[in-house]
C-alpha cells in the first residue's frame, strides 16, 4: 500500500515512521492506557462525522450549541469533548475553554497526551488513508477506513 496516492517512489524511512507512529498510538502513555489511547484515536475519527461538531463548527459561537457528541467509546465526556473539538474546530479553542475542560476532570497532563495522540492519528491518516492505525486485535482502528468515512 502506498502513502499519499502518487506514482512517485516512497522513501522506506517514511513508511517505517508511519508504521511506528500507528503502533505508538496503541502503547500506554504517561496518563492514558494503551486501550484509552486507542479510544482517543477512535473518537478523533468519530468526530469527523459527529453532527454536534458540524453544528458547532458552522455556528457563530460553538459554546451556544447544545447537544451530545456521536461518541464511540467509554471515554469520560470531558475527554470526548476535547478530542472532538480539537479535530473539528481547533481554531476556536481558547485558554478559557482549556481551563473549563481541566476543571471538569481532565488533567493538564491528560490533555497534553490526548493532543499528542490526536495529532499522531491525523498525521498517519493523512499520509496513509486506509491503513490500519494500531496493532491490537479486534481494535476499531485496526479496520481499514473507507474513503470519506471513519
């Protein structure tokens, strides 16, 4: 399978780096277990088709749109909200939003690791659409994505 669709040759180092990054998603981190990190990545993909996120992104202010996220994991709601907002509307995140997220139960170290997992997944999915993104048997991320889907 090729990275970005192209007839150009691909450097083996880049292919190896993408594989290492997708495996790293499923490894335990400083504040999240491997399974939780995989769940964070699953929420990042779910955010792309979440109606609440779409409504918030199109609203003048995302803070005045009520509703529930289309969640696919048992992650705590502050983590789900953070993932969805980071993926779908990062330009409007503020320090005030971060403080309210931390006050609702997501620690700053958890937030930092969550952002790292999301950023890694976005990079992997951008470079290698359709490539499974973890190595755990039965994991939602191990199923190849459909074009335009999660």
